[in-house]
C-alpha cells in the first residue's frame, strides 16, 4: 500500500478560528478551554487564534462561514452543546447545525470542524466535556490543526 498523505499536529504559522456557543455555557466553556489549551500545547501562538462567541449552536455555521470566507484562517473549529429535551427542537437544531457546518467545508474549502456535543442528558455532555470521556474540544482542535496541515501538503496554501 502506498504511504498515506497526512497532516501533522503542528500549528506552525497557521491561523485558526474557534466559534463557541454560549448556550449550555457551562459545558461549552470546558470545550473551549480544552481547545485553547491544546492549541498552546501544540505550539500555537495566541495571536494566531481567534475566538468568537455566538448565542447558540444554530449560529455556529453562519459565523464559521464568515470566518472561512475571510481568507484569514486555515481552519475553523465549531464548539457547542445540544441536549435533548422533551420536544423535537433538539432534532432540528442538531440536523441544521451539522448540515450548516458541513456546508461551510464544502462551499469554502476551509476545514470546518464539528465539535458540537449532541447528548441525551446533561450528564453525558459533562462526560464528553472532560469528566470521563476525554474532551471533545481538544479533539476538535487537533482535527483543525491536522486538517490545516493536510490541505497545505495537498497544495491548498491557506494562511
């Protein structure tokens, strides 16, 4: 089998953006802290990381698209948390948020990472935000850095 082409976990001079929802802020703040800490641990410079806050997960795609279209970022990491309630509102928010983030990837060519927790309970969300099951914010940042590098290797010279 030929050697696969991969991206490295090295921020280098790449600029990344993080868009984080304020809804379910208690959980999302843990995701955001882990994402920023991971950026720093990988050697990323604070001045090369932009953080935006939006009201909720539904607003992540439009903000991510604006950042991606600016040409200033090699990747955009989206962080949020949607917890199932007693109505079908959860299904609509999750579906449209996922579709919107996917569309940013496809329409702009800038990696847009889905770091949105979609959980049945608050307990599940807390577990995925660092209590037991790792931290989805850390994973999302690592994905953003890796994808920025992979696209650079493939010849897409984003900032």
